[in-house]
């Protein structure tokens, strides 16, 4: 990741969400902000002006990953809405996520967006034209180096209130030690009835191929987990997995009739939903 531009993978995810909004394939998917947040050169629909290093990866996303990213987005939205207690939201590795603006459930709640400073700098400039959210906080963190606990405390996050944590599309880019260290911090700052929504990648041929693509833009994969491994890691820190699903299951629940899931993409990324007792 360069200090003078947003994350390439965050930009590609934003492009996939914008494309899904343009060509509806998923029940309940509404994303009016993605195209407005999209950096120059990442628009999928017109096939023009793609940034040199990202072009091949964007094409691969267009062929198979766009639908999965849209499904993942809706699955996480559902996990937020059905949380035991929704009093504050923390988005870890927020990228160009627009939930704070597009989800009415969050309009009057504290939302903390945690990410690298360069991505946040770009996002704040683009989002300046959106509705002003009185409880919206940007929290700059390098997950491999900074103290997440300190940054959250300084930003006003309350560890005595239930938190919904969204950790979408991040764990695979971190070393396993950084993943576990982050889970430990979340556990320490999770009051009873908190929820963690975390995506992760099991080992597979598809994961390897996607990892090659992300390496091209300088953001290669590092950690992978099988479902029992993720459940054990979360349980070690007090989170109980109440659901763990793949894109195949998201597709069965939310895809519109006649919309297929490209072979090989249904068993890549998974979403674990884990709650704290209380």
C-alpha cells in the first residue's frame, strides 16, 4: 500500500459494489455511494481508464468476484441488523465502505471506521459531499504496528457498551499473529451481547489464484483458516460462533432467480458470526 493513494484492493471492492448496484442481482442490495467513492480508473462498467497495475485483477473480479462481494456485503448487513444489541459499530479495515451513510439503522449510532491513514485521507475528501453524520469517527491504524486498543479509546469507543465489529476482507492480508492480536483486543473491548462479523479464506486453489492477483497490486495474502480453526481462535478469546457460511449459502438466500454463482467462487471466502455471552 502506498501512502499517497487508497488501498488497491479496497478500490476494487468498491468497484464491485458499484457494479452490483448498476446491475441488480441480489435481493436487498442497495449501494448509492460506491460509485461516488470510486477512485479514478477503477470503474468496471465502461472498461476504460483502468489503472495499469490493477487492470488484470479488476477483469478477474468482473468475471467472478463481483457477485461474491455483493453477496458478502448483504450477508454482513444482515448480521449487523440481527445482532443481539446494536449500540455502536466498528468497521475494521473499512476501506471505501459506505454503511455509515446507506444503512438507516446506523444514522444515530457511533460508527468507528478503522483503516490505514492514506485510504482514510482519500475517503474523507470524497465523502465530504455526503450527509454529515454526528457520530461518525475515522480511526487511523496500521494493524501490524499500532495499538488498536489505544486508537479506539482515543476515538471515543466505549468498551462498556455492546459493539458490533465488522472485519470484512482483511484477515487474509495479515500475519496470523496480527489476526489473533486483533481478536484479543476486540474481546477486551466487547461488553456482553457484542457481535463479531469476520470474513476469512480457507486454503483452496481459488484462494491461491486470487492471492496471485492481489500480489500484483502489492497486497498479497498471508493468513488462511479452516472453519474449525477460526471457531477455535474466536472461542479462545470468548466469542462463540453462531453461524459460519460460504458464498454458496449467501447465494441461496439472497441471489435473484436465474443468477448463477461462478464455479470456484462459492467456497472461497467465508463469514463467521460470533457473539459474546450475555
